[in-house]
């Protein structure tokens, strides 16, 4: 579990294919204070496992499916990436709950420069925009951001100068894709509502009525 508060920017130094998996060799600094083999680490919002740790570099392994279904497929040697170690129970939750399981990718349509912020507009399928709300949270390449505007097929996030400076979002170009993870709470609520609806349908088709339940003492 993560918070979407990026600890540092790393740099991809090489990418190695190992059978049906891909090893990302990442150069970093800050995260080595307690990073060890087997730890989970979010790389551009994708939860990966550290398989080798030799400061100033670590290796994170991703299966082929993860690479092809996320924006990790666009990474090259020299690409900057957002890094975050897994949340500890004693940490402050300054962002929002982020699982590191990317839902989809989204194309950056435009970047608008404002006096105190930058507005990034992303294209997103309606399948996923239904989980977004204005002033709600969304993880973009692992960064917890607040949604400032929303349509059925786009969403806009406002990025303050500090976030722009300290994350790899400033390297994302118009027309390129970013990893998107919608707020998991909305997905849980939808699932529960679907489950309750299915239960109700089963009761109706079974022939059990309110009168039947009352006659049985319920």
C-alpha cells in the first residue's frame, strides 16, 4: 500500500528482459535508507518487487503483462520515474490510499501553465471516469493528485510548483501516456452495491416474498 506522495525521482539506467519478465535497473538516492530485497516499491505508480539492491541502483522486476498493460512499456534508459516505498502503519497518510495496481493508462492532452500551478488535462475512458469526482483523488504515475475538473471522457489535475519540481510529471509530454489508478473506495462501493443487487434478485426469483418471511417470524 502507498500514499501517492513521491519520495524521489529515479532514473532508469537499463532494461533487461528475463524470459517473460522485465528487470528495471533504477538509480536513486533517498530510498536506500531501508530498502532491501523483497520490498515493494512503486515505480511510476506500479507496485514492483526489489530483487537486487546495490546502492545507488536497485532492480525491480515486472512481469510482461504488467509492462504491456501500463505505461512502463514506454520507459527507456534515461527515463525519469517516480519512486515511493510501501506505506508503514506509523506514517502520516498525506495523500490517499494507493494500491500500486494500475487500472489503465491515460493520454496527456494538454499542459496549461498558470501563475501558481500547471493544469494537466488527461483523456480517460468512461469506464474509469465514473469512479472520479471533482475534488476527489486520483493517482497519476503514482502521484496523488486532486481532480479540479471532470467530463465524461477527460479529467484535469492542478499541480503546484513543488510537486512539479519534485516528481517526474514534469517529464511527461503531451500525447504520452501515464499510469492511472482511480480511488479504490469507489470501486469497493460499486462492488458491494452489485453484490447486494444480485442477492436481492436471487430472493425475488426464489419465490420468497416479504409475506413469506413475516409468516416465518422474520
